[in-house]
């Protein structure tokens, strides 16, 4: 496979959607290898305990280090350390962007460590980071109950970048956040019919004038980005109404 991914979680069923659609097909065709592991596999007590109360007090529970240490030992043996990246989804990580997706798509082996409760004992990733690359990643400034939904998001963004996963690679560059578009958001799109419920397709799109169409789309993308995401692509927005 081009990319192998291991996911460790206490809710393996949460990752079932990865077997659907585009990622599912990439797995079926062998482009991607995916293994989902139950963290409790690496517990040894009768109750398969994975969490405990936080030292120093406070609300919630913290995931104990022993099962995580054993899981990472099993999934990242010494000979795999140099070619593996451990990804820890956490709201306190660096922000996931299209550039981070491209970085991860260039790896050969990703191990996702899904925390629940108030997180994983800090010593787990401190120790792991002495022998393998560890990357704490947040998908946005909001709180999820665990990393599982973030892994669905991250893997969808990563797998679609792998060569051969998307039928028409042009659709990879003709979309929002593509570097070729200066990080602008995509503007409006239309298909048939030319008139629908009194709303007409802009005539320039029917003109056959490819230069005029490209210029119009650029203008629409600039205006839309300025309105909804003025923080994006400030250089490209210079001179557009309302931005200094
Ligand atoms: Cl990656 N994980 C969790 N648990 N919460 C989040 C997140 C990740 N990104 C934003 N909130």
C-alpha cells in the first residue's frame, strides 16, 4: 500500500465509516492499509481498565499509560520507528490544514492514538517521542469527546491526496484551499438548467470565452473569501473592497 494506517481507540465501531466510499475503495484496491485496534486489547485486568482519576484532582478521567505504552510498542517496533508518524488528535494540538494533510499523505505509516476522557497521561507521548515522530493535531477550535471523529476527518483529507485515489486529479487543484488558487475559497458553481425558479446562470459561464470565465471566477472567489474568511490569503485580497 501507499499508506498504512493503524487506529487505536476504545470505540473501534466509530471508525466503521472509513470502509465506505472513497477511502473504502482505496482500502479494497490495496492503495491504503487500515487496521483499527481496541485499546483494551492491551489491558490485563478483569475490568480491562483504561482510565483513572487525575493526579492533582479535577474533573473527569485520564487514560492510564500502561495500555498505551503496550499498544505503541506493538504497532511501532524498533525497525518501524524511522518510517512511522504517531498522530494524536487533541484540541491542544497544532491546527490541521490542507498543508498538514499533504505532509501526512507523504508518510508511509500513520498510527492514530485516540484519547477519550480528559486525555492520555502525558508521559505516554513524551516517552514515544524519544524514538518516533509524534504529532499532536487539532481539527479546529471546538471540543470533541474523543479523537475518533477527528481521525475520520484527517484520513479523508489525507487519503484523497494519494495518487490513484481520485479518478480525475484536476478536481484536486480546482478546489478551495488549493495552493494554485492562493488559498482562496471556491466561488459559486452552476449546472443545467440555465434558468431555474427564476434564477439564471451568469451569462459569462455560457459565453465560451475561457479567459473571461477564469477572470469572473477569480473575482467571485476573491469576493466570497473576503466576505466569509477575511483571514485567508491577505496578499491575494489586497485591493479588494473592504480590505486594507
Ligand atoms: Cl483532534 N480531538 C478532540 N478530542 N477534540 C478536538 C479535536 C481533536 N480538534 C478539535 N477538538
